[in-house]
C-alpha cells in the first residue's frame, strides 16, 4: 500500500467494536507473582500495559489498555533470590540432584500445561508487542519445538555421559553439572521465544532461576506461571517484576547470582556484569546488539537480493536482533536495487496484527517513532533522501518503512541500531569500504552477501568469518535453524545459544575419577550397581 500521509495510517486503527471477536481482550490485571512455589498476592504499585495498537475514540487515538502488573521492589527481588538460593542449596537441593530423566519428566509436564495456554499467550503477544497473528503463532510453536529439541539434546548429552572412560590408569565419568542461580532476562521482540531459549536450558540443567519478563511482553508470561509453579519443585522458578534499573543491581551486587543471561543491550550487560563483586564466579550468557550489514555485489541477482533484504530488514518491522540494519550496494546496481526495493516496500500491507496478510504493524516502544523520525531527518539534512513514497510517515505508533539513501558516515543510521522499519542504504565502489565498516563496527553478529561470482564471494567469506559469527550467502540474516550456533563477536554476544550449546552454556563439565585398581573398581561397581548416585551412574535414557 502506498502511504502518502499520516491520516491513511490513522484510518488503520480500529474502534473497539471493530476488533474481531476472537481477538478482543479484557484487561488482564496481574496482582500476583511466583516466589518459592507460591503465587504471592501483591497490593503495591502496578504499571499499566498499553498496547502499540491504538483505538479510535472520542479523544482521538489512544493506546488500548491490555492490563497491568506489579512493580515489585528490592525486597521481593531479594526474597526471590533467597528462594532460588535455597532451592539450589549449594547444589544439594532436590532439583540440582534430581536425575536427568526426572527433570525431563517435569519439563514434559510443563509443555503440556503450556500448550493449554496457547490461545491466550498468542493473543497477548499480538496485543502487547504488535506482532502479527501468524508470527505470534510461529513464536509460540517455535518455542514448544525448541523445548522438545532441548530435551532430545539433553538426552544425547546424558547418554554420552553414561559411560566410563579409562585413560592413563584413571577411570573417570564425565557429566555436565549445573552452575547455580541464574538471573534470566529476555527481550521484548521475542518475549516468549528468546526468554525461553535461555530459561528452559537453564532449568533443565539443574539450575534454579530468577526470571524477569521484558518490559513489553510481560503479561503474556502470567498465564504460564501456574505451570512453572506446579511442574517444578518450589524455588526452581521465581519471578521478578518492577523496574530493572531498580531491582536488578541489588541482585547482582549480592554476589549470589552465578549466571547472568540477558538478551538485550550491551550497555546494560556491561554495567550489570561490573556490579557483581566476584567477577570470576559470574558466567554471562548474552545475546546483545547487532547492526548486521547486507552487501550487494555488482553481479548480484537483484531480484533475489531485494526479496531477502525485504525479509531481513522488515520482518516484524525490523525489530529483530538479526535484522539487516544497513545495506551496502555496489554503485553499478544501486539505482536498480533502490527502485525495486522501494517498489516492494510500498507493496507491504500495514494494519492490525490480526488482519490477514498484514506485514507492518504498530511499534511497542513509545519513543521509537520519534527516534526513527529524528534519524531520517538527520540523514536528510546531510544529503540523504527517502526513496519510497510515504517512507517514514508516522501516525501514533505506526511508522511506514523508509528506504534512506545515500547513508554515510556521521549519520545516526550509519552506526546506530535503529531496531525499526528504516532501511539505510550505502553505495560503494570498492569492496574494502563495507569490509572496513564491518571491521570498525562495535558489533559482530552476522552479514549477508549477495552475488554470483564465486571468486568474489569466497574472497569475502574468508575475512568475514573472522569478524562475525554467521556469513549468509544470498540469504537474509537469521537465527534459525535453532540447532545452528547463534552467537556473535565484540559487543554482540557472549556464549552460544543453539539448542545444544545453550545446555552447555548453563552447565559445567565435571569429572568423578579414581585410579584403576581392583579396590576402586569394586567401589564404582557397587555405587553404580546399587544405583547409589545420580551422577555416577550408567543409566541410559531412551
Ligand atoms: O531478535 C533476534 C532473534 O533471535 C531473531 O531470530 O532471526 O529467527 O528472527 P530470527
């Protein structure tokens, strides 16, 4: 749809009675939180959750109230920490000492209860963050698949650990053990999926967790708390609400957090890590900022490059850490690429998340439309142009995508992670220009190369694999498949988060060893034969 003014966008927002009945929502006012196996009630301050979806009414456009949730304080955060520390009990608690098979059984029960909440969670995903219905369903289903795959990966790891090794006269059994108390914080753009890609492996490996839902995408976790409460021993999963800047430092400064896992900003991760008094005791598993570049070479299949760049830059309005956030295009194909890209952008359908075929939806971060407008205006003041008609038109939480060209050094769009529907395009003559851009960047997650000359592609692969963690050829940047390693260099990540790697990230290899003597063999045989230990065991999970 070509948008020429903001009133066209304003007309896309519905009145309350135009919301299809199956997606209507009654405000959900959460007044409880999960600590130590109890849903505790809260009568303190709360914060309203306002949807990116605005409704038309007598006062014009207003963000729809989705509900509210507790703003708990340091006190509740420390109670949650006490509960997690007690449940871990220095590795002697019920959960960290439970057999892997029994832990998996708890998780399978959890999946069953999670599935019962699918419709509610999907509806909340749409209302809280404006994700399309199709993508919200995908996020839920992908998360369930991720949990099943994680269980399978854990079985494989456990099977590999179910045998003894004999080397240099030493008998040993090597397994993975938990790390302790994990503080887990997810992002707003994949509030369910990305939170669970750390939370679930952390739990499965025998850790206990403090879980702080993201600022946008909080309420959708509420219907799942009862499943956590009933499927795991008390204190294994505890929730933290309230302002992160107030409660999280207290937790880090306590020195009792063993693993910080955060999918969010490198600035926040950097400052939180420094708050821990015993830095060597803290493990960090982080997925952070990125400014992935697309590079369109002179011999690229322009149609393919446009198709993949559309997906890469504008899926979920560009709000993906893996999004392509800047495109370098060789000057010889720049005109053709920009014309086709602009045409395709203007075919996108903006609308409400539940509308069939909708691709551009309202943005959840209240300041984002103004920020994106500032970026575009600043680029224009320095000589860039919005190439597509209607690009950058804003109405309330809606921003129609803008293709901005030529972007250059010194503009916000050149280095800042815009995390929204603005596509900066930079022309280049010499391939050293985009390479130098990537080398001098603070980020190092992924890159996409578009071309057909195998010599040139190969000559880019070799330097770029040492700058980023995934080089995509004629394909957009993305995290999946979830069995592929997902990580980044520099300020983009710490640790790796594929299905199997995440299990490793939240555990440590531990060995039980003895000298290969008759006496020791008899001891091992007795322990194993009589099933006296969970760790020292040859039990095999099928
Ligand atoms: O926000 C970052 C997500 O991990 C992106 O995942 O590439 O599968 O959309 P995705």
